[in-house]
């Protein structure tokens, strides 16, 4: 695990989501679905931030925040934290993203990877990011069932409270097929990924797990929904 000090270089919006760019190298320091703990110098608590956008080079929080952070602010970043999405290397790959949160931007680094490998990507969600690349097909609710048959990889995001709803949405649209579905589960994460406080507990078929270290991306089949 790395811990570096760097500065915030840019703050911008994508819809109602605040996006942060740090002074980093030209590749994302974490994989899609993993996170960094961003601690502004002088603040009491750090904030978990996820790589976002097609390149994963900017970061967003799980839910929209009203941030006082300004370009030039100094941060300590700890990364990589947690387990992210595993995208099987297939050419061409057919990736379906099903978003159940206000921030589908966190799914896009996986889409960027698949498109770079000449794969195809489709998206369903009630909150659509601004500037979604034209290569990504945006689906309606009615098209979801067919897309689940088409996809060879399904990823998504949801709050823990809405996990059952998200699961119902996906399973209702499946026609008996089984997929390696992976879902990013949003929980509070306050102890800097140390698995000490327990607020991120997620119930699985193998007992309670900590989203901050065992997730936040879990195989759907593992979750006790
Ligand atoms: S955030 Fe504290 S145990 Fe996971």
C-alpha cells in the first residue's frame, strides 16, 4: 500500500457529482471499484474516493458531496484499498453496467478498459453521466432483459440498503441464466480501510464481511440478499 502527499489540481462537476483531480502520474493508481482514502491536511477525517470516468484519472465520492476542497489543497492519499471489479480479458468483451446509485461514474473505468480492448459496453441506470461516450449504448428498462442475455460480464453499483432492490431488478430481467455479476456496495467507510470500526459490515453467505477490505465490490452470488 502506498501513502503519498499530493495536491488537488482540479475540481469540476459531472451532473450533481463533484469530481476531483489530483497531481498524479498519468495512470490511475487504483483499479475500477477500488478506492483511495483522501485526507486533506488539517481535516479530522479522510474521505473514500473512487476512480471515475473512462480513464479513472479523476475521483468521486460514493454520494454527491458539498465539498469545501479547493485546487491547491494538500492531501495525503492512501491506496490501493479494497477489492475492485475483475474484468475477464476476452476479445471482444461485452460489458453491461447496471447502476442503482446517483454516481455511475465509478463504473466507467471498467468501460474504458473494455472499449480500449475493442469490446462493447451497454449501460442502464436512472442517473446517466454527462458526456457518456457514444460508443456506450444507453438502455431503457425494457431492454435490460435482452442485454443480460447479450453480456458476458455484468457489473453494477448500489447502496447496501437498496441491494435487494438492485438484485431484484437484475434477477427479474434474467431468463434463468447465471452470470458472474459483480456489484459495488456502498456503505459508510470511516476507519481508513483498517477493518476496525465495523460500520461497513455486509452480510454474505459466509458471514459478515467488511466492505472496506473484503469489498466494496462483491460477487452478487456471495451476498446474502
Ligand atoms: S470502515 Fe471501519 S471496518 Fe470497514
